[in-house]
C-alpha cells in the first residue's frame, strides 16, 4: 500500500509539474510565430494551389470552347460530351461497368492507348479504377454511349500523376465507349 501511495505521489508531481512548465517560454520563439516580412509557408502553398486550380479551369474551358460538341459539367468539375448515344440504361452504384477507350492530356498527348488499357471493368463506386473520375462517368452516361470526358487533376491521377507518364496535377481527357 505504501508503494502504491508513493507511485501515485510521484505520478501526481510529474503531471502537475509538467502542466505548470508547459506554458512557459524558455527563451525560444513560439512555433506559430512567423518571421516578420516572411510569408507563412502554409499560406504560400495554398495560394500556389489556388493559382494552379484557376489555370487548370482556364485550360479546360479553352479546350471545351475549341470543341464542336456541347459539354455538360457535373458538381465535381467533370465535363462530358456524348458523341454517340447508346440505348442502354445509366450505370448504377454496385453494377459492373465496362469501358474501352484512351487517355490523353488536353493538348492531345497520348498517355494510354485503348490497346494498352484493354477493357476496363469494375464495380461502380465499389472497386478501384484509374482514373478515379470514371466512377462518376459511369453514373452519368448510358450503356452504349461514346463520350469524351474531361477530368480535372483531382478526378484524374491526382497531384502525383501516374506511371511516370501523367505529369503532376494534370487534367486529362478520356475518349471512351461505355460498353453494354
């Protein structure tokens, strides 16, 4: 019992002493202080990301205006144009989706050919597929549709790109056919 009291006493002193010493400034600058005249790194990163998103939106708009087909935009930022309408139903969550197509940068640079990709097959919003935005495409398109999908970086291959082929933070276009 005496050992137990001693341990509780030591533990209590450690907690109280630690609490009292935590708020003291021991001659060093607080970590949150920003050097005068120097921008905060976090704000710098945010501003750079905002500029990139604005440039990406402008590139996507320029690409869309150069096309002769009307595009629709979803809430996530995906744009799509149905080139040839199919007769099937829209994809539903959990259903098997099968698509065949190719992936390019907005400038037309081929990233993945239809032959390389083969037929992509996955369960909508249940299994992974790259680019991730194909889940949304499968939900808005009808089976049998041929379409051109424009995916901003966050719906394509993300900030990191992919397979040493897709540059960092790149918007892409996917020309595809949603197979019946």
